[in-house]
C-alpha cells in the first residue's frame, strides 16, 4: 500500500515545496500567485472524481477490471508528471499536474480503497482506513527532503522527470504485490443504492467535510513559502516545517480510526475533537506571532498536522452512522461507494479553498508585528474558521438531542 501512496499522495502532500520552487526559479511564465492553485486543484480534482469512479467500479462492468484501471491511472499520472517538465506557462502545470495527474491518481486510489473496504468489512474498517491515511503521512514525511534535494541539485524540470520514474516503479511494484481477494469477500455487482441521499445525516457530514477541507489544503500549499519568505528560514528548514506537518498524522490517523471502531466516543464527538483542536492550533499559534517566534510555527505544524490529519479517519464513524440508519429503515447501502462520496465532498472543499486562497493572500491587520499582518493573514483566518466549522455536526446533534428531550 505504501508504494502506491508514493505516487498518489506524495506530490500533493508536499506541493508546498514545488510551489516555492516554481516561484523562486521563475522558469514558467504567468502570475506567481497562480502556482498556489496547482496543488489544491490536484487534490480537489482527484477527490471530485472519486464518487464517479467508485460508483462505476463498484457496480458496473468495470468492477472486475479494477487492476486494469489502476494500471491505466498509473501510466496517466506518470506521463503527466513527465510531460509537465517541459511546461513554459503556469497553465500548463495546472492542466498537466492539477487535472490529468490528479485523474490518474484517482484511478489508482479508488480501486485500492474498494479492495480495502472488501477486506475489512467488520468492526476494524475505520482502523484500516486510518492506517491507510497513516501510510499517506509516512510518505508525506519522508519525501520533502528528497524533493528539496532534487529541486536544488537538478532543477524542477529534471526533478519532475526523475520523480515520474520513481512513481512509475513504486506504483507498478505495489499493484503487483496486492493479493487477490478471497472469492467469499468479493461483492457482486448490484443495483446502485442511492437511499443514503434521503438521509439528513449524510448532508450534515458532507457539509462539515466540505468546510473543513476548504481550509485544510492551504497550509500544505503555503507553509514552506511562509517559512522562507516571512520567517526567513533556509530551504532545508522550510521543508522541515512540512515534515513536521505530516509526521504527527502517522499516529493520529490510526488513533482517530481506533476511536471510531472502539466506539469510545460518538462519530460527531470524534470529528469535533479533530476540527476544534485544529482551529485552536491555527488561531493561537500560527496566526499570532509565528512570524517572529519560530517556535510557534513549529508548534502549529505539529499540532495542526496531528489533529487535522486525523479528520479523514473520522469518516469510518460517519459511515457506521449511515449504515445504522439504513439498517433501521431496511435499506441497502454500499460503504465503498459512500466512502467515494466522502472523498468527493472533500474535493469540493479543496477546489473552493484553492480558488479562494489566491484572493486570501493579503494581511488582515495593518501591523506586521503580528502574523495576521503578513500577506498570509487571510489564509490563517480562513483556515481557522473553516476548521472550527468542520465540527458543526456535533452542534447539530446536540440541538437535535435537546429538541427530543423537550418533546418528551
């Protein structure tokens, strides 16, 4: 699984390093601020395509051809990375990396998550999802220095060609090593179960997911640039901030998944812990004096990386809530397809946040002694607010509980 994540998430999770290189090397023509859209577009388009791919590969004739789809996606993504090394305009990078490579990554990612869902249909499914996200963070932790070294010694064009080769090799190796599913665990193609769209719970969690994700991608994109341009850290130390951002998620993703599986807390409470703590990290550490006190930037990177990375692992609890509602109403539900729709909601948030992120690059205070007075002030406020709103499902459930008690 880890070798598959090298292609699927490494460039997206460490895009801040590439974005800083695109700005510093000035090798492509176009507005420098637009380079920040590439990473969020890549994440957004990849996740937006997942509901369609998961529905089609779960119920259509392509259900038996998942490995072929994954191979095609690998080739598309690697070819896009390779061809983008000849880009001369910013929009070339947006199309090749933000759209085509993202589609290829989704074609690789969706079959692997469907296989995972079929392997773990019991009470350990949320933990399995959490471990998958932890592997993603392992890749995001180990790759920044490799990418920074390639960019410094090879330049971004040669670095992209080398990276395309690495991604191709590791992805093909991972697909080769994936074992076949036992016959009794394979789901047969059935009629698409759309009944979950009638349940309010789905929309509560989907809206929370969109809100949280719209801010989540921005620190990944702008953190290295903020560290180098505002805090004046060296390129190596700037890359280290991204490592500190991704490393805590190795533990938190599995931890939040275990909280869902062991039912230690409810799904909405689990989500609130992740979202609320993320907002505190942004507004109390990044947004105040991180421009003059590097220790606060370190605390933010570690704290936000821990709590925000675990947000996706709370989805397992959401799916259990929806499965329970479906069982109460004697309705069919498909968890693999539902997981794809959760990713789709995340994609909407990524795209919205990425497009709005360029306009947010402006101070919110006139005094630059505070971090909010730097050009990243708007990004900080937006990320903090959307993080807090990502836990609104807990508030909704609390109000619903009070109404029930009032009626009785």
